[in-house]
């Protein structure tokens, strides 16, 4: 890849759209799930759906790490942050995520010392500069960001920093996809596999989707032509009556993943027996925690955490959006009571949330403005 423009070429997009239309069988509809929230934003920012036949539907998946955090975990983190001896650090898109009682912004307004950081290493720097305070990093994300947390813990241990800890909320993508496949209310024809996660775990972990469930998966990049080419590859597999894992994002994703990142993960973290996901409930072995050898850096062991479960607001249908059952505009509060300024659900807060994508790019109804080339 030399320039971004080569992945946003309108002529190539029209050519791919024509090939996609030619692969579609008469009287059949196709439903593909884009697992990653980054794909959702590309699709609606660039109007990808307007280049697809009406019989090809793209639905959203649970690949937005902020969106799948349950409200109770936010309340647990706020409980820690309100301690006078604590500096809580977090990524910016976590600040407005609502808990059952408050968000980080609410807690900050109430006097909590909560600081936005760009990486866990920033939190480590804050810990060095404040030896008399206990610095906690709110760790979230899939396997994409978990290695950076693991490396930071290793560095803290090497330096002997005893005032740094991690409130670990890292989740793993494969159990979530399994939960989607086992859901009785979802009928999918294939998947656009998550590009960022796959840079770490590779493509091999997805092979069960094709082997056991007969669904094709294409690991996709994040530019418009990446998405269109991935849809084309999915349709070609279906036309050829086969199911396999293919890697469209080969310029970034190695088939077997990143061994150094995976090595850091396996050294520092292990799977939890179970973890609650927003919209998906409890999923076994779907999240990570620090191993016993690094208990001194585990905020859940260092602080008293309530661990209270909080039900989602009845009006919010984030769970159905995350499972691809509903489009955001079908939610009863979308664009009215729930906006980026006044979010009720996490899907409207995160920069990768499906509701935020629909809202920011004007997809308030089923109707879409078709490209002139489609008329």
C-alpha cells in the first residue's frame, strides 16, 4: 500500500459492485456480519451499502470493545476511581460510557481523579510521577490492545512499580462469534472477519466457522475497496458452494498471527471462567485476567470491587444491535433520547459503535441515498 487513494478508487468500486451483482443468485438474499466496529464506520462513512445489490445485507457484530462492556463493570471502575488515593486512567471513549449509577465523566465532576491516556504506557508514566498515589489503568479491548496491556504489566514488574495496577476488561473475539453462531434468532451467510484483531491472532482461529458451521469468513481491511472485495470473495465462495477462511487483508494480517504479541499475552494473562457481555450475557472463557504471578498488578484483587450486575435500560436495544438482530434506526430511542451528546447505550458512545456510525453519517431510516451510478 503506497497511498490511501488506491483503496478509494471510484472506478474500481463500480467494477467490484458489478462483479458482486453478477454473483448474486436470483430470488436469494445474503446476510453478512461485519464483526468489527471499524468496518461499520467504513461502510456508512463511504456509502458501501449503496454499491451493493438490495439482496445483500450487512449487519453489525459485537466487535466494538467499548460497546460490549456491561454497565456493572463501569460501576465497579467508578467505585475504584472515587477512592481518594487513586488516579484512574482510561481511553477517551470510555469517559462517557454510562454505568448504572454514573459515568467516568460524572465521577470526575464529583471529584475523582480520572485522566485520559493514549496507551497503558502513559498510565505507567503517571504512576512513576505519582509514587504516593495508586494508579489504575482501565484496560479494555479485544486481542488487538491486550498485548500492550501485558507488556506494560511486564515493564511495571521489571521496574518494581508497586503503585500501578490494571482493571482488566479485555475480551476475546472467538467466543463472541461462537455465541452469535449459536444464537437462534440469527441467520448469517458469512462473516467479514475483524482486521485489527487478526493482526494479533491471525486467521487460523476462525477455521472452525467454515469447518463446523459451513460459513465463509474473509478477514477484511478497512478501506472501501477492502470491504467490497471481501464481500465479493464471500459471494464467490457461496456461488462455488464452499466455505473457507480467506485473508483479504494480507498486507497487514499474517496467517498465524503475531507470535511476540501472543507470547506476551500468554505470559501475563489467562482466560476467565466466564465474563458478562452487553447484549450477549455471560460467555464462558471469553475474557482475560492477570495470572496469579501478576496479582500485585490486578486491581480486582487489590481493591474491594462490588461486582454488582446492572440491567441495561429497558428503552436501549444495544444488545440486539450488537447481535445484528436490529439496525440502529430500529431502536426506539435512536436519534431522539439517545444521541452522541446524550447516550443511553454504549453503541452510541464509542467511536466504533454502530449507532454512532449511523447517527454521524445520517443513516436515520432504512432509506439510503443511492449513488447516481445505481439509478
